[in-house]
C-alpha cells in the first residue's frame, strides 16, 4: 500500500495516545519498532538522531546487489575478480584473495553472514566500477526510499564523519529488503557460512534465541556501540526492530527481543477495509454515470493497540466537485479516522472504476447545474 507511507507520521500519535501499556525502557542510545505491513512506528526513542551505522551499512550494499541481480545485470553464478583494495580491507572479512576469483553468491553470503568488508568492496566494484561510484548509487537509492537523514561514503560501514544515518531511516531500508527482494531475504536467516576453509557464524544471536526471527544485521564500532536490526515473523505479522548503541553483543540481542515481544504482545495489525470494498458513492458531474463507488484499491490495514480496532470512528469527505473524466485509483476524497475523540490521520479515498466524460449535452447540462449550485 504505497499511499500509506506518505501519511505514516500522522499515525504515530495513535500508539502514543491509545496504548495502555508503555513501551519498554531499553539500554540503547536510539531505537525504533515498526510494523512492516503498515509502515507504522509502534514505539521509538531518538529515532531521528544521527548515528554511525557501522556494518548496518551493508543493508544498502545488499539492497543494491539484490536490485542488480533482479534486473539481470549480474548473476549469482558470475565469477568476480578480487581487487587489491578488496583484499586489503580491514575489519571483519570473509578472506577473499586476489588469486582466487569468487562467485557473486559467495560474496553475498560473505557480506551478510560473515559481515565481510572485503565482500562489500568486491560487490561495489562489480556493480559500479568503484566503491566511490557505488556510494553515489547508495545515496540515490536512500533518497528514493525516503531515507532523508542518511549519507553513505562507503559500502562496508567503516567510520567516516560524512557516513551517517538514523534509526528511522534504517527501519525503512530493512523493511524494503524483505518487501522488494523476498527471493534473496533467505540469506539473512543463515546461521553460518564457510569460505576459504574458515567457518564464521552469523553475529545475530536472535537467530538462535527466537525461531521467529529471520534477519537482519548486526553492527559494531567503538563510536557506534553494538547495534542490531532484527525482523521477526509471527503468523502473518512482521515487525522490524532497530536497536542502536548498546554496550555489548548480549545487550543488543536482549533489548531487541524485548522490543519485538512488546510489539507482538500489545499491538494488532487490523484490516479495516478490504481492497475494492465500496465505502460510499459520490456524485459525479459531466460523466457517463451520476454516482461513483469509492474506497481503497488495496486492503487498508493499520497497527492498533490490542482491542482498539472496534473503537475506530470514521468520517468520509469528497473532494467536491468530482468531475469526469476519472480513472480508477484517482483520489476523490479523504477518510478521517479517530479513536477516543483523538484524530489518527487522513487517508486518500479513490475511485473504484473509470468514469468517461458524458456527451456534449450531458456536459452542458451539468455545467449549468454546477454554475447554479455555486451561486
């Protein structure tokens, strides 16, 4: 439901005003919990504070790699030569070597599971020619995804004063990976990977602690602290947690699980209206029909504190006058939702069918009637 994202922030107040159970206190500098189906933020602390992303950067490197795979510009079986720059990368590595070409799929697993900085550079050079050019692609994609407070300078997350992001931006990126590339998301639940006779475990401890957790990425530097973006699927619901700046590997796992449990226990994802469901009919002027069925093209879902869905109140308003021609999916009104007398937000209501223009006399008659009505 793309239209939903533009209105997310109007919904955040709902969790704050309607919930009866406060969000847990986490031992972290910044954190955020998102319901992926709706894009709503269920709880957060300092979500827009600029932070050093460390290896969480690799989520964007992966996003661009998956995009290249999906477009066919690269393949999983493609063999990649290893540059000296990639080979000499510091920090966490998968230990690729200049004299040993490596397949793209091996680099993907080295990047995601082993958090290999060398794998990131090799993929960046393959896709964009150089890591510097790849950083431009990263920033362009970040803007497209709505990551307004993010700037990347490298593919791996090595510290740089101009390399930064926020918890909110990272939640958008993490959600986009599972939404846009479900065929590659499976790598994030892989618990270990062996390359060059070296087996390394996935650093995401929650893969062992909670069977519903199937991703995503850890990060750590001295300045960033210990960070974890986790995603869990329980039944039909997927939540994404972003926990940044904890003091240890153990704490980031514990606090992330605490946040996920809070979201699943105290919130529901409710379908308020079905896609194609007729909410009302609006008067149409100068069209081949006089009444237009209106509603939502897709299912309208919302995250709400448990037991609150039945209390939602709505008010439908048309954008008068509604004049033909109209296309299915074109906004023709707004739906205002409230809970306990407090506004939740306004959402675009659209035409559920096309409406061609009427003939000459039909248009002329409605033009006259509209003129009289405006007097």
